[in-house]
């Protein structure tokens, strides 16, 4: 049998269109995406690379009193991070060296502390620790007990149950039966099988309810408050003021360092008449001009998008209930004749300041639901009605998701049970079975 193999070669030419982003356009998009804090860091880095860029430091002043929240409390526009915040590891080390003598047991304590995560949980089993240290299990258990006596209460726990038990054990105000319930009936307690627990330990459902309310005050992450990044600078991009019943929107250019061209340095090097130096100067001058144009374009785009948002959401600024109208990024993009991704970049990490608070631009985009009458309603209004329904329900017989759907439909709002469950989760509201209370 004879096999023949035929090989043929051919060349084809195809033509396609591709959008090639120039370096200048890439930088422009990048600058638009940055928050003011990120933008400041970017500009500082660019000024270090380019000797022709001079910076006039940014300042921030609104020209009027501090903003207030809805309840009238003054807000700090600039929230400053401390220079340094003690980490959980440092906090534990300090206590160990202060309270425990230099013994082998303390060596084991120091070993285990290195395996405590940022939330305060021990992330190595005592069996694994045995293999790594060669210590006896009882010695490691004693070392862990010493860690669990340290501050904050709950540190060194190996799971959520132990974390809550450690906090309850050290709290003199904890309900009498709280530790027992957490230790012996943790899963049943979490699943709200309270009738069986009450029967087993001979107590009332009201007492179990009291324990549940107490456990809600405990923290599942005792170490999370150490070394956190709370208090980052928030510098608004836009300022909104009301004058003569009109909204005035201005761009906060003071939040960004002002770029200046270092003319003297340029003129001095220009005198060298060297081709390489001249090429270098032209390159750096072009970088300066590109960055300056990108900054101007960023400010103009954020202002343009912000003005449209504020015009569309005027009721938010005039009505004390702060209602929001349905609005999508696609609608803004179509109205301003720009790409939807440009709108997304223009609102990412951007804030506006008004006389009652500071708000992220993203929150002015609101999804909408259809009504039986043919109109539309914002999902924020739906969520507020949902919250109100649940706040006013009989906690002994909480409303099921289906019952909530029925109530919405009676008021002319078409909504599914799945959507109700989704909005309930977003509002951090538990299901009806977990909202039931057994107070006397």
C-alpha cells in the first residue's frame, strides 16, 4: 500500500482595522481614571523623572464652612492618616515581652504569634506546630492559652466559635448562659434552633434572644482594627453650592498640584548646542505638554459628567429625603456623546462636596424598575420602601420575601422574590427566619 502526502502552501492577505492607542492617549485615559490621591502620586513621580516639570503644591479650600451630614454634624473634608499605626503583631509582641518571662514557653508563644493573621486568628494547627518546633502538644496548648489572654479579647482563636467564646469569657456583663450556649450549641444557635436549646438548658426563648442580641455586639475579627488604613485622604473633585435656588458646580483644581514649566533650566541647557541634549530637552518638553493637556482634559471631563449628574439628580440636593432618579452610565454617555467607558473612568474614585456632606459620584447612578402603570421607579426608592416595611413588621411574625413581593405588587411595583432577596442582602437585612424575635 502506498501513501502519498501532498503539501501545499498559499499566501492570503487580509485587511482589518485596529484601534491603536498612542502613548499620549493611554496616559490621558490613565489620568482620567485616577482619584485625586492617585493623581497626586502620579504627578509627583513624573516630576521626579522630568527636570522640566515644576510643581506648585496643592492646597484645598472650599471658601465656606465645613460640610455637614444629614443630621447636621460637621464633617472633616480632609481625613488624615496617622504617620504610623501599631500593627496587631507589634501590639501582641509588646504585651508578651512585658508580661511573660524569658522561658521556653515564651519562645513557643512568640512562634505561634507569627501565625496569627490580621483578623486575629491562629492559622496553624497545634499538630503542625508540633512538627515544626518539636514541642509537646500540651506545651503548645499552654502557649496558645497565654496568647488568648492578651488584648484584644478573642485574639488567638482558631475559629469563629472560639473567638466569640473568648470574648464572652472575659466579659463580666455577658448573659449567664451565653458561654454555655456558644460552647455546647453553637451550630444550633446559629441556625436558630432555639426551641431545642431552651428545652435542653431549661431556659426561656426570651433568654436565648437576649444571648443572641449580646453575641451581635461581639466582633468576629478582633485584630482588624490594628494597622488598618482608615482615614485616607478624601479630596472632592467637585464642589456643589446652592445660590438663588440654583446649583453651581465648580471643579476643585486646588486638589491637584499645579504644573509649571522650568523655563530657566530649559534655557540653560539649550545653550549647550549639543544634539543629544537638544533631543532630550524636546522629549521632556513634549512629556510636560502631554501631561498638562491630560490634566486639563481630566478636569473638563469630570466637570462635564458631574454637571450632568447633578442636573439630573437635583432633587437630591433640594429635598431633605435625598431621593435619586433612575440613571445609567449609558444614558450619560449618550447625552454627552462620549464613550460609556469614559463616563466610568470619570466617576471612578471621584467625589463631590456639598453643604451636607461628601458623596461619591458613582452613587448618583441608580438602576430602575418598571411599574404596572407604565412608569419607572429607582431601585433606591424600592430599597427604602423595603427597609421601611421590615422596620414596621411584627418581629414575632416577620414578613417573608414572597409576602414583601405581594405588598409591592399591591402598590403597583413589579418585583421578583429574587430581587427582594438581593436588595435585602445589600441592605444587610437577614431573612425572615432570622429576624424573628422571642421577646416577652
